[in-house]
C-alpha cells in the first residue's frame, strides 16, 4: 500500500516537473510565482542550490533543504523558489552627468547571490527590479562625483564603490552583490572629438618634451666629456712636470755627486808623488782647449798680453793653486796651535783647583 502511494506521488511529481519549470525573478512577481511554483505532492525533491520557502496556512513555516522533503497536503504550500547560485543581471543603459557637466550613456553587469532566502522572499516584492533600480541610481550618484577623465582612469574604484553602496542597501533583502562591471561608456560626438584632439596635443607635447630632454642630455654629456678631458689633461701635465722636476733634481744630485767624487779623487792625486806635475799638465790641456774654442760663440774676444807663452800661464795657475794650498795649511796649523793652547790652559786650571782643595 505504501509502495503504491509513493509510486503514484513520484509519477505525479515527474509530470509536474515536466509541465512547470521554476524561474527566478520574472518581470512581474505575481505572474512569476503563479507559473513557476511546484505543487504540493506530499513527497518533494528539492534540487541542489535551491531553497523552497513553504507556508502553512498562509504563514511562513520553513525552508526546504536540497533532497527529500515531506509536506502536508492542503495545509502546506511552496510559496517561493529561490536560487542560491550566482546570478547575472544586465543593468540597462542610462544617462548620467559627470562633475564637469558631461552627459554619458553607461550600462553595466551586476553579479549577485542570495544569502538569506527568507529575506529575499519577504523583504522585497521584486528583487530583480529593486536591485536594478538601486544599481542605476547608485551609478548616477557615483558619476556625479567624478570628472570625465577620472571616470576612465578610476574605473576599478568606481566598480568597488558601486558594490559597497549596493550591499549597504541590499543587506535587508538577503542579497549580496559580488561584482559590478561597467560594460560600455558612450561619450557625445563633440566631446569625443575634443578628447581625441586633447590626446593628440598631449602626444605632441610629450614628443617635444622628450626631444628637448634628449638635446639637454646630449649637451650635458658633451660638456661633461670636455670637463673630464680638461681634468685628465691637467693631471697629465701635473704628472709630467713632477716627473720632469724629479728628473732634474736627480740629475743635479748626480752631477754634484760626480763632481764631489772628481774633486776628492783630484785631491787624493795631488797629495801623491808628482801630483803637481799632473796638475800642471791638466791646466795646460785645459788652456789649449779653451783657446781652441775662441771666436766660436762671439766676435768680441779679450786676450791676455802673453797669450802665446803657455809656460807662464801654467806657472801662474800653479802659483794660485800653491797660494791657496799654503793658506789652507797655515789656517790648519793656526787652528792646531790654538787647540793645543786651550788644552794646556785647561790642564793648568784643573791642577790649581786641585792644589787649593
């Protein structure tokens, strides 16, 4: 008996499902619910991601969960069928005025989902119409806060503001707005032409600025290169002068050392046997060499009276050398005698002091 009732109920439900298909949010609420609500067949199978709102004797009773459910005939009636899937609604095109008094034609797409079937059923008469009107009024309000340029630049922030404003009002309806996307923005033809002219002028401006910046960078690079070249050249001259001065100083020291060595060797040679004869020979050679270079650098020549007497000139040079040697020896002897006297006086003074003590 029970099997027969269940089979009949199942066949009746199958026929009813083939005859009527639930539709969410039609153009008018009365026509929608009258044509899409399932009948009470005692045994009902609720599809996944749907919520069936049941009234008992005209009053809210419960929400049927997906799967197998049982209702009391005549007393219980499925009043609303809500889809829990994400729903897409086209927001019709509308006109809006921006902050700089430009009229735009704009439309969009709204993505939402029902979170509370009870509020969505009893909180508003036509949820689709209510959300659509709310999206349009909110869009006009948000566009009135922005200029035309910011509408294109801040499109993402405009969408976010739309979602936030819609959610504040739709919380009482049990609906959550997930996303709002602007589809098309239509600008008046004259404004579009002025925008194109502005874009062309901006591109020309950027090209001019880039060209001037390139010229400036090139001039700076050339000046910087000249500066570095002058600095390197001055450093090279400085290094050259330092090296030249160091070389001249080393040459002077080398000449002085060589001359000192030559003088030392000459003095040692003069102190040896036959040193005076060697000095006389050297003086005679230099005298002959000097006379060989006469009249080569200048036409004016001053000659001594006895130019041809070489022996007298050598004798005179040796006499000067001898006088200088004697003067040096005399000075050395005087210095030695003075030192001896000072030593003797010091010894006498010390002996006197010793006797007194």
